[in-house]
């Protein structure tokens, strides 16, 4: 039976059956003639605009012709056609005789003619060998044929100019296969005509090189496809995050308005209570005067009608005195006869906002131009490709997608590699070359262990107090221990992916394990020994430890935050500052304490910046630079300075404690492609850098002299 790969090779991608009358398109994809015709009718009609259904390359049919007529003239794939005939004859127990089948007879075949690529019965075999034209054909028994390799059973291709002759010669001048007649006629004046066998022997030497280039291009195309699919997923996540921000803004506005409404309602209630209390007091005073006046009136009446003269005179004098008092009291209660009229006057800023606001904001999509591309050492980018790249600069894509796209071009150097001499200007207009310090690369070291299955992804690196180096390998779920000279000592496999590491002291170090929501503490001497586990309800990524204070980043919670913990994991500070109505931090990935553990440097890979915070949630400064995109790993340098990895710009910058660029420490031509993590040695003499897998060099540990 034929192998699975050959079986697939002989199967049409459209009808999923063995090829019938196979024809090939300019892109070299082969399809059945009937399948191509049907696909042309379904997709191109008579417009002539037809593309290969497998790779989508335009077939280039002339628009003035009927594509169906052009299908008739597509070249036949004689090799596949012959292979199909051989394979069908080999795979079937009973095979019909082809000449008899054309005469509508059903006779089992017993022989195979290699030249005709047909099965024959005994009678047809005898007749075949009796004809002058076919008597020299190689005919063999089917049983023998089924044991022979496919290539030995293939019919030799016939000359397209002389159908009775096979191709035996090759013209180097015209790069064309020839028969003996062609050699003696059309190519008799050519300078180099050789036997096919001689040419094949020469060409075999170039097969490996050609295969390697094809494999390299296939890997590159696969990487681009995976990268673009990841970009689509990232875009979905980015859109979801953006929508959450819009909803958060709306909620914050609602919460603010509800708070103002509540305060205003309480104020209104207080005002109403005070006003009603004033009016109630006035009512009470008036009713008291009314009661007193009525009582005096009744006393005066009773003393006059029923009392004696003495009684009358006694009460008459007292009532007169009371009337004077009543007059004074009446003047008092009748002076303030105002009525309260409570109205609401909206704040003019809010009124103006309500009248003018039409939307919460705008969705901003920045689209930086592509960096300068150099000429490829193997192939020069065509003008059509350059035009395609230029036209993309106006499309709506995110910064991150373009950065990933530029990094893809850097990776696939065969197509359009970056020039090693590309420099970017600094924010103050100076060329960064003038402030770049000479940094020498020491011998590189491999972080790959024999048991590693995947490429290394060293997301965390730290030097312990003992001088040993510890690395967190996210891809292989390992912690790797090296000596002070970066020679491998030991490793430990953990259940979930580690992310970042930080030294504690006395050979101890802490590791964040985001998916497990824990910080694991280990002791490293000759091996790596677990000591304790600090549990959390959140996923921690970046980690930094100073003076028994642990700082961690929480990029998956909302709003994203930085937390400061005690050694046992007790929460000291939850730092989630705001910038207006929006969170200050969007994707805080790595964190580093300053030398005095007073300030935190946080890399925000979503906002392309480093934010300096203190424990009171106050922003000291934020560092941005035109040559810093998607910052990742961050490490404390001498004094208050720090080093920051520019993943999207393939560089590492040295920044002082005020947020001012000191120098462009490392760039692409230093070998820094997609830097992931960075660490400064305890003696401040070495800078250790790891790369992410998109660099295709993530197994390597880079060590530079600072």
C-alpha cells in the first residue's frame, strides 16, 4: 500500500478523490480539470478574475478570454497523472483492463505497460506486443509490478514536439528537456546539451539547499499566521478592555451624579426641616397670643356682667396692661410674614455639559509608520510589496499589532530584515547615538536543559545573595539555577507556569505563579528546595522585595493595581491610583523598588510607559519615550536609576530617578530582540538580559558589561 503522505499528494483538495485529468495553475497547485472548471464558474464567471482556491494567488487569466477556454489549455500534470494510474493499479486486488474498458467490456487485467501507463488483460497484452509501435514497450506481470517502487513504474514523459519520443537530453542554454530529434534539429547549435542522468546528478546537490529555503519560508509563514491569529485574539481582548473602560467611565459618572444627588437631597431635607421649624414656631406664637387675647376678653366680659364694681376695676386694670403686652407680642409675630419658596438651580458647568455632550469620548487608534527596512541579503522587496506596506499605514490597527508586525519582519530576515544601523531620535531631539554608552557582550550562555520540551521563555531573572543566578522558565514550567558564571547547576519543575523571581536573602528567593494565585518561596544552595507558600486571591505577576516588603503587580484585576505585602503575605498597601476617571495603570507587568524602598517603578506595557509611585498612591513621575514601546522587565540600577526593557522597540534604556533618559543602553544590533527580563548583578558590573520566544533566541542568556 502507498504511504499516507503520497496518498494525500494524489488527492484533489476540492473533490477529495484521486486526481482526474490533473492540471496545474501558475502557483503550481494541482487540481482536477473538472474541479477547476466548476470553481471558475462558481467564483470567477466570465470576468477572468480567478485565483487559486488554495493559496489565493491570481491565476492571471486574460480578461478578454473565457476562463473556461483557458482551463482547457492549462498544462497537464503528467507526473501526478502517471502516479495516480500506478497507485490505483497497485492498490486494487482486481483491476479492469483499460483497452477492454474503453470497448465497454469488463475483463480483469493481468499485466502493466510502463510506457502506456495502462493495465492489460492477457489478450490485450498479446495484441500490444504484436504491434510494431508498441512491441518494444516494457510490459510486466501485475504481481511483479506491485512490488516495485512507484518511480520505476512511471511512464517516461514524451516530448511535446515529438510524441513518439521520450525526453533524454537537457539543454543548459535554454533550460529545456529534449528528445533526440530536438537535440539534432532545434538545439543542434546550442553549446551545452547533456544527458538527463548527468544533469540530475548535478542538480541533486542543490536539492537540500532548496528544501532548506522552502522549510524556512514555510516556518516563517506559519509564524506569521500564528502571530496574526494571536493578534486577532489580542484585538478582541483589547476591545473588551476598552469597552470595560467605557463602562467604567459611565459607572463612575453615574456614581458621581448619584453621590451629588444624595448630597443635594440631604441638603434639601435639612433646609426644609429648618424652614418648617421656623414656620411652626411662628404658628405656635400666634396661637399663644390668640389664646391669651381670648382669655383676657372673656375675663373682661365676665367681670363686667357678673362681678362687682371692685372686681371689674381690678380686672380692668390688668386687662389694660395685658393689651399693651399683646400689642408688643403681635408686632413681634407679624414682622416676619415671609413664605419660603424652594427651587433648584443647576450648576452652570453641569448644565453646559448636558447641553453640549454628545458622546462619552472617542476611540483613538494610533498607527505609527513602519520603521525603515533594509534590503534583504537574499531578495529585494518588490515595489508592489513596498506599496502594500505603505498602504497599510492608513489602516485601523492598534499599536501593539503594528509592533508585533514589525517584530515579525525582524524575525523573518529572509524576507525584509531590519537594518542593523537603524536609530531613533530621542524625545529632546538629540540622536540617541550621542548618549549611547559602549556596552560589551560577554560570551552568551544557554539556558536550555536536556529535558526541556519547548523553547525557553525566561520571564524572570535574579541574582541571589550567594552569587547564584535563578531563572523562571515560563514555557517549561521550571526554575533553573546557575552558578555565578552562568553554568547550569540544578532545576526544579513546578506545577504551574512561574513568572517573576526576586531574591529575599540568605539564598532564599520568591517566585510568582499567577495561575495558582500563590507566591512560592524557595531556598537555593546546590538544589532548589521549597520553603513556604504565600496564598492570594489575585494573580500576581511582577515581584520585587526590599526591606521585608514585597511589591507585586496585579494586572488581571480591575482596576489594575500594585500591592505591597508583608513577608507573610499580609496586605500593607493596595495601590490603584486614578488618572481622571480612568485607572492610572492598565497593564502593570513588572515592578522594582528603588534603593530605599520608598518608590516603586512599574512598567505599564499597555500605555508604553514606566510609572513611579509611592506607598501613598501618589505618582512621582511617569517616563515615556519615542523609543520605548511595550515595556516589560525592569531592574534597579545604581543609585535611584533603573533599566527598562523595550519589547516593542528591541532595546534597553537606562533612566535616572527623575524619569530622565540617561542613555540607550542596548539596541537591536547588540542582539537585543524582544527583551523580556533584565537584571543587574550585585556588583553593578553585569547586565543580564533574556528574550521572549518571538526572537527565536529565547534559549540564550545574554550578559553584558555595564
